[in-house]
C-alpha cells in the first residue's frame, strides 16, 4: 500500500523498486536469464528515430517522379521505419517475454498477507519507518495497536494523520479474512462524553470544590478537596478485596509480579492503580456513584456537592427510563468507547438498590463534615411490586433428592473397580457443602480449611453430655464474621476430597482454600467465583436435560437455577425441619429476623391445604 499525497516522482521510484524486487526473486530461484530480462527497461527502447527525413525531400533526392505513390511509401518505410528484427519488434518481444516471466513469478511467490508479515512487506518504506519508530513492526502489532487505542490511534505515531490512518484501516479490513485480524467497532465510533469513573475528567467549575452545600475544608474529616476525591475516599472505606484474592486475580490476568504501589495524587491513591482490584461491594458502589456523577455533570450541570432533594428525586425517576445514548450491551470493557453506564431501564428493585447506595454515599459525606446535609434522606424509595426476596428461586426437597440421584446413577454406570473421578467428587462435595451451610458464593470460595475447628460446649441444664461439632468461621457480607455449623458428614466428605487433591486429610492442618481446582497443576489453588458459578450452572443444565422429556416445567426450573438457589433451599428446608428462626438467622448472617422469616412456609402450606379441602 502506497502513502497518500505522493507525486509522479514517487511513482517512478515505486516502479524501479518493483523491478528490483522482481529481479531479486528471479535470482533467488536460480534464473539469472530471467533476472537479466526483467532488469531491462523497455521504455528506454525507441520505436522510431528521433527525427525522420521529410517524404518530399526523399522523392526529390532519389527521383521518384515515375514511381506511383504507393511505391514511394514502400521505399520510405524500407529505409526509415520498422523492418523484421528492428528496434520496434525487439521492444514488443521483450515486453511479451517480461509478461511471461512475471506470470511465472506470480504463480511461484505470490502470497496473501499474514499476521506475522512485516509492515515493510506491504507498505511503503517511509510508512514502515514511521510505524517502526512507534514499535510497530508486524501487521498483527499494527492491528493490536489500533484496537488498543481506538479511534485516534494514529496520534501516537509521528507523521501519520487521519487520512493516512483511514487508508491503513481500510487496507486491514480488506484483508481481514486472510490476516485473521479484526478491527473493533470502537475504532470508527466517536467517543462519547460518558466515561467510567476512572477515566471521567470533571470540569474544574463542576468539581465540587466550591459546592453549594460544602462544609469549610478546615472542619472536614477527609483530605478530599473535590467531589471526585470524596467518592474515592468513600469507596476505599468499604470492605476491600483480600490480598489473596488480589493475587489470584493478577495470576488470572497473567501478571507475575504484584501490582506496583500507586502514585499519590493530592493525598489519594491514583485510581488507575487500585480501582481494578475492587471487591464485589466496592464495584457495586462504584457503579452507582459513577452513574450519578455522570448524570449530575452532563445532564444537570451541577457538582455532586450542589445536589438538592429535587435533583435526587429527578435522578431516581431518570433510572426508570434512561435515554438510549446512555445504554449499551453488557460486557463492554471499561476502556472501550462503546462502554455505557446502563443496559436499559432499571427494575424497581434495582432502583431501590441504587437509592440505598446513594443515601449511603451522602450519609458518609455528611458524617465526615464534607457536606452539611444528605439530600437523599428526603427521597422516597421506589415502590416495589412484590416481595424483595423471591423464595421461589429454591429447590424443593424432591428436587434436591433428584440432584443426589444423579451421583447414584453415575456410580452405577461406572465400571467396577474404577475410582470416582476427582471432578465428580468435587461437585458432590460442593453441592452438599453449600446446601448444608447456606453460604453465599463469595463466602464459599474464600473459606479456608483452617477456618474449620472442632468445638466442645459444656452440657447445659438437663444434659449429660457436652455438645460437640464443627464450626466454620465465615467472613460474611460487609466484613462481618460469623460462625456456621458444618455437619460432621460434610467434614468427612471434605477429608476425602482433600485427599483426592493430594493434600492432607486433617482439616485443621493448613490454611489452604476449602474449595480447590484439583490435584493439578496446584492442589492448593482455590476456585474463582466465576468458575464455581459456571460449574454449578453446567450441572443444573445437565439435570434439566434429564427432565426435559418427562417434565418440561421441572426442566425449566433447573435451567434457571443458580448457586444462590442452594442457599434458599438450605433456609427453607431447615426451617421446615424445625430449625428455630433465630438459629437460621445467625447461620445465614441476616441482619434482620424479618429477612429470615420469609422462608417460613409451614403456615402458608397449612392455609393452602385447608382452602383446597374446603373447595374441593
């Protein structure tokens, strides 16, 4: 591909370069005669003499008065124009031979562009030098550079402007199939002012340093001097990701060394160093804060520290129907210009959740004397259409027995003498562990073997033996520790599971993860939350496949099931078997007994049976 804006002289130079490349290719194939042939510039062979004598002068000189006109012309041609073997015919013959040689070369060495090809093989020398100066040497590197920086990728390369950049993009797209390289849609999309929190630059006049409801800086309990810094301080005050989880995340991203310490910016940690290592809680809070910040700046034209109760009420209603240009599909990377803060209108429960988090944000800022009051305190919660906790997202006891039956079927189908596969044992333990403890997904994956301990309590009144058993210390929601009872049978299954992982069978001997990846490559490595979620979803789909013919309704329930269904099943089945409400509340880690009461179904079942009998 040539560069734009080149004159005729560059065209001559290009032809000269092509001829030299053809000659080199022929020599490489041990065809010196063909190389000499291609080296000849047939344009330099004249077709006629530089100056021909006048026809009348020739007639007068040779006395052709008695010769006809046709005879005069034949005599003139024989003397001055082409004859067999003259220069004109030689030029035609050379051109024909050169075309034959070029056809041979095309069949021999013509290639499609490949990702590993150097840019110089397809672009001009000058363009190749410009790309090389920027560290781009192959077509694959060029495509990666364009996709990485997006629409204005060329600004980082000297002497490449938007026109030349468009020609390069067009060439890469034209050969996309052969190169197996794709330029993302974001390359051609103009960047929206909607940016993630870590990339959003707040205008100075709207940064909140002079907010209408700011307290004097001397009375503030934070060093934050503007709203952006205040949001970061609020996020950092929330329970953070554990160092072990951060290290596991770095390994998944292929980072061998720990992240470097973030630079200090105005007393606060630079966001690009720690906002990529947030806990689930911090990510949920960041999402709502950045949405409200974008709305306040772009739609209201006001800083967060100048928001009124009327502004907050308007935002609550905005969440029910955000404009289309604020919405985009889930899964866009936060660095992509296609990123948007919303997928679409928020449900009532999602709007209630957003309102709760923003009330928490402004409550924090008020408590730190950053603001004089909380405007969200006067905003009513969106009305929920139904109960917040959907207890129907649970397994019945019959469905739980069907789950266990799958392992019986696998045991019966296994040849005699063949040991149960490690992956199957792991799945069996995970299902029973989550069902009998009611742990959340995040709590289960971060639980360690050393968090299990055998406890013994002295006998109470009317008892003759001490109460013994296993307890698991759980780092629960909001960083609250609680003790969860683990049945002895589950601990015995854990011992077998640890042994199959190549670890010691004593639950108290090591601080390794309770749920592991397996014996290889690292038996001590823990499961990621996404891995555990996918593992159970795949199993529930297997159960759905077993039921699709006999009971389509049950199959659909299993298809929709997730890990949290096991927590709901633990609560509802336990209460139905007589576990006191306050005991179940402590085991689940509910802050309110009212939340646990939702699982009480015995009274509802009694009412339903009575009404069905009455109107049978």
